[in-house]
């Protein structure tokens, strides 16, 4: 897509743990424009799985130079290996680096450190780095550091700093996900996804840990396609595979390869036309629901409830509409049981208590919880996140370039300082919310229409039976 660059960053630990098949699978999943690894030996390992046209960069190389890695419309990505090379950014602007969009500067020169005594965050290397950035740069710059996790983003004076390396700083976030994909946009917004090596290759299959993955490889089943095509008798005779485990593994592979839902039963699944919803809040510990998207399946009518400042405005308008619309039909939200539904109830109690009885009477349904926790279906995504599941089923997203985390971060920035510089593209955010709601409806319909298949048991007689079902962090 023009106007943005996809950068995939592999931690040293991730590359060391991944097979060539897993690397190929992850590259197919992320489809990056540029790949970054920590060490030269990891670049050689990655090259066995990578298309020769995709540029790579080793973040720990010490040559003192500026390297333009990729350009797309009004977005540029450059690599700076030393502070002394920052002055060369002026020459790059004269050589065609965009000054109307955003230039992303990748380096390991800035390190984020948390002082646990004083509870303060420090940006090590800032003084020298800031002094070396030329004063006469014309464009807008975001500084990507491989010394901070992808979840880190902060403005330090004139430096907009974004983390890029998974596990770079244990105190800044969890270290389990070893691969990060950053979408670098022309407006300076960075949308990130993090994944672990276990979510690729054979390890991505239900009930397949490293022990069973190695057993499958040694038996000649080196891909999910091979597992999906296997006979039950072939797998159940393998060490560590009972009949039900073998059936579950084949079902999981089939769901992923074919991009289909494997449904086991009807228990608790609604039959009436639902109302699908998605909410946008000001963070994971919300103080405000500022956008609600709702799709009435009976009419295919979509509504957007937006509140820019008044905390109760969107919620009150939504409940008023819902009260006169839903009747006895279910309200459906993906991961709603863990987030949307309790957040709505909490915000109603605080801002609109007159609607609490209305909300209590509404039938709510969470297809993620129904499929995974209640074990009613196997989903085909690389993860069980809505975007992955919908994409695996054939959903084409609206291409807004946003993620839930990016939307919340942008709203927080605007909320803290409402002005022209922080003003949101409200229409774009509404499109993002609508796309999520329609993706949910697409997944729900796939669940409703899926044919029933055998319910596998819970044979865990062997080690290495960890599962990807239910491992998710954001939706």
C-alpha cells in the first residue's frame, strides 16, 4: 500500500528459535517491505527464507553511515548507525527524502530506561543525539530505536521516539513476543503488531508444542498442509499423539489451510438477527467510551455514535437507540465478555445509571468466548484476534491503516491537548470502527453457517501440548 512502509523486526531470540519453515510462514503473514534483525548471523539465516527483493538491515552493525532503506509515496525509512551520521539527513532531504510526509530514522542510539527508585523514565543518549540532529531539517521525523519495545512511544522535546525491538527492555513490557511488525504511516502514526515464534509453522496448530512439532517433522509432516491432508491413523500412531489429539491437530490444520471454521455444536449460539457492536475507548483502563459502532443485522444499517468531549454522549445515544431497536435479539461483540460488555456497564454506572436496567435485560454474546473458552469451534487465524480470524476467512479490511492501540493513543493525545496539531481524522476513525464491526459480522456469519464436525477430546497424555487457542492480547 502506498503511503506507508511495513517494517518487520526479529529479536535475536526469535530468529534463534525459529525453523526456516516458521520464518517463511511469518514473512508470508507480515509481508514486510523491510526486515530488520539484530546480528549478521541472523541475516544469513533469514535469507534462506526471504525473497531476494526484500531489503534487510542488521541493527547491530557499526558502520557510521546513513542508509536509505525504503521509500513509499511520502514515507521514508532510513538507517543511522552512529550519532555522527545524523548530519547526513540534510543531504538525504536534498536527494529526494520526503519533506511533506514522514521520515523514520532507525537506530540503536537511544535507550529507554526506567528508574524504579524515582519512578522516572530516562532516554539514554538523548543529549548527544538531539545535538547531532541538524537544525535545518525541513521534514517531519520519527526516531525508531531498537533499544525499546514496540509498545513504547513518547515525545522527548523535539524527538518523537518509537520503540521497535521486541524484548528490548523487560521493564517496558513483556518479552514473550519476539517479532514486531510496524506500519510506518505518512502522518507519523506507527501501528504495531507483535507475535511470538510459536504462532508460526507447525507450532501454530492447536495442541502442538515443540515436542509434537518435532515429532511431526520427523514423521514427514513438515507443513500445515501436510498435516491437514494426513489420515487420522497416521498421526495417532505417533509418539505423544492419542486419537483425540491427532483429530484435534488435523482439524486445526484444516481450519487454517482451508480458511474455514470447524464448528462442534450449537450450544448457546444465538439464532436471531444480532446487533454487532465495537467500542473505542481512551485506553485499556477506560475513563470514556468515545466511539461506538453498531450494525443491525436485520436491516444491514450501520450507525456510529461519536462523542469528542462529553463522556456520556456516545453511550447515552447508543443505549437510547439500542432500547428501541434490539428487542429480544442478541448484542454481539468480539471479546466482549472481557472488554466491551463490562466497560459499557461500568461507564453506564458512572455516567448514565438510568440505562443500567436496560443494559441488564439485553442478551449479550461473545463469539470469541463461545468458540475458545466454551470449546465450540476452532478458528482459522494465525491467532484468535478478530483481524486474523476475519482475514483467514476471506475478509478484506477497509485499509484505514489503524489499529486499536493506535486509535486509543491518538485520542489520548488529542484529549490531553485539543488543538489543530492533535486533531483526529474523525471520519477515518469512524471508518476503522465500522470495519471492525463488519469484520465481526463476517466472522459471526461464518460461525453460523459452518457445518458441524466431530468434537475432539482433551487428550493431553504427552508433553508439548501447548495451544495457540486463546492466546491473544489485543483485538
